[in-house]
C-alpha cells in the first residue's frame, strides 16, 4: 500500500468516528492515533457537550487514550488523523505529545491552527515539529461539517 492509500484508509476511520459524534449531537470531528507500527492506539470524536468539557475535542481525547495505552505522554513515531484542521489547543497538544505526523482532512477557516491561522505544528521556535499532510478526503470531511450545521439551522 502507498502512503496515500494508508492515509485515506485511516481517514475513513476518523470520518466514521466523527459521524458517531455527530449522531450524539456533538460537532462531528473524529481523530485516530496510529502507532509507528501501524496499530490503532485510540479513536475519539468530539465530546465537549457530552462531557461538559471545553477541552473535549476529538484530538485531545484520542491523545489521552493513546498515552494511557502506551504508558507515556510522549507518542513518539505516532500519526494522528483528524477530520478537521486542529485548533490551537489541539495543535499544541500534538506538539507536546511529540506526535511525528498529522494528517487532516478539511481546513478550518475560523479556528485552524496548523496551516490556516497559525503554524503551530511546524513552528521552528517550538521544541518539536510534526510532518503535516492536509487535504486527505477534504471534501468528505467538509461535507460532514456542513451537513451537520445545516441540519441545526
């Protein structure tokens, strides 16, 4: 398999996780953490409403689960797949967790902190930088968000 095929396969898993979050009334964002060996360490959708937690973003929850599973807050060599470009909080957590690579679907024009608003994950002033791949299944990820918000209006 090629890197692109692997990225798309994992992103479909993240999209499925996002859909489940949306069915619970959460903003449909999904995140998957994959180890350097290609094993899934965690999958999570947004839970800010469910958990009454402003930090309950999919990426944060997935990082917490993965860190607990490996017994270390440093997820060296791991890849995080997120349906939407991470916000500043989540991008900072990815850097602090020493994630090797971030793959995301759609850009977030309002809150995206990886490429749109800031360059947190690739900022040379920080102690760690990630390899970033954006736009994987972007239209599918964007449509999921658009459909969710259209239904709420």
